[in-house]
C-alpha cells in the first residue's frame, strides 16, 4: 500500500512500514506540500501539529484509511472524511498513560515549587526556609473530562489519597460509565461543583465547538482561592487572555501548568512566559519513549489488519466476478 506519514511516529514503526509498503514521510508539512504528496496514497498516518483538511484529503482519490496516532481529532476535517467514507482508527490509550503521568508531574512541581527551588540552588541560593509546599494527599482533584485520560488521572489521584471529582459531557454520560468511574475512585458530579471544589483542576477534553474557551473568566473565578489549574487538553480550551488576567490579579490561582497553547510551534512566545508560578511545556504530554513505541506497534497492527481486510474484500470481489 501507499502510505503517507504526516507526523513523527517511532522510527521502529517507520522502518517496518518501509519494508512492506511505499512510504512517504512529511512530518508537520504545510497544506500545499501534503496536497502534492498525498495524491496516490491509500493510507494517511498523523498526530497533532498538522492540519488534515478536506482540501488535503480531496487531493487523494485513493485515500481509504486514516490512522490517528493519538486521540484528538481537532486537526482533522472529520465531517469530510465521513462523507467520503474514509475509515478512521484512533490509538488513544498509550498516549493517555503518558499524559496522565505528566498531570501528576505538574501537580507535584507546582505544589513543591520545584522550578524555583532548582533555579535558586543552581545559583548558590539555599532557599530551604522559603519553600513551604503542599501535600497532594487529602486535597480535592477536579477533572474536567473524565474520559480515557481523565479517568487515569483520577485513578492515580485516588491512589494518592486525594478526593477525586469528575465530569463528562452530557452525551458521554451513561450509568455504566458512572459505575466505571466510581470503581476507580472518581465521583461524577456537575461541572460547576468540580471547578469550585477542586484544589487541583485538570483539563482533559477535546477541542470542539462546545469546548473552545470553555475555561474562561467566569469559570476561573469559580475556582478556590489558592488552587491550581492544569491544562493538558488542547490549546483553545482555556481562554488565555482571561487566564492571564486572573493570574495577574493574584487572588485566585496559586499556580498554573500548560502543556497546550493557543499558539504552538517554533518561535512562538507564550503570554505567560514571564510568570514564575506558571509551568510551560511544548505539548509533550504523550512524548514518552514507552508510549510512542507502543503507539508505533499499534500502528503496525492497524495497517496490517486494514491490508488483510482489503485483500479479503478484493478476493471476494474477484470470486464473484468469475
């Protein structure tokens, strides 16, 4: 099969795909380059950081299969892919584990003021007496979006002795889902209750028309004084202008960690860059060697299954035509 890989995946997976298929790699290429490369492709593999528009897909008459090596679909024209009947498979689970662990790294770093402690000691300043941190145990962890990632964060929080509150979109609620979350130590409740009771509020929702600017000034002002906000969802879910205003006011948030941003990429400067109580990372939530290797293995399995399916269909068609 002819495959276009539009985002970086594990080298191991690419090497194996190259042994069995015609593979083109164009990581995070702009639209015009994707259009020129996709024309004879059957399969497109992508992650975040690249836009898979209707214009890109329409340039590929043979395109039959999309593999999202992760979870979010905000960079895909999903409606067009459905209209075309292009099959889509997502691989969210491996990255979810990495994002969940990064959430805890953020909570610990903020609670214990690790960035400041490290910076000062590197300069010879022994600031032990200044560093009065906080325990996670006994605190309330609020999860906006208790899905694949959020439920893992909640499970970890419960194991750490935190009280865990979560919420899901109305169309994601089922009694079975609620029972599953309860079994992981997560109490499902209303959005406003999660926000107002959380000592640590962590965001894990997809970006769509319902969640863009979900965390705005109104929501931020519902948060506890002295609480922490973590965003590992997508840039655009948190209204950065409102967040900056609330942080600078200084009476609500003790600290913030942002792995995702409204403007991402080389040369971009975050509006929070000068603030010492904000941790900024370049969308690295799923970027662990372990998770990317697992995603690569799943990509290989998925391509193989799709190829077997196509060969089977062609065999049946050939038999019928005879």
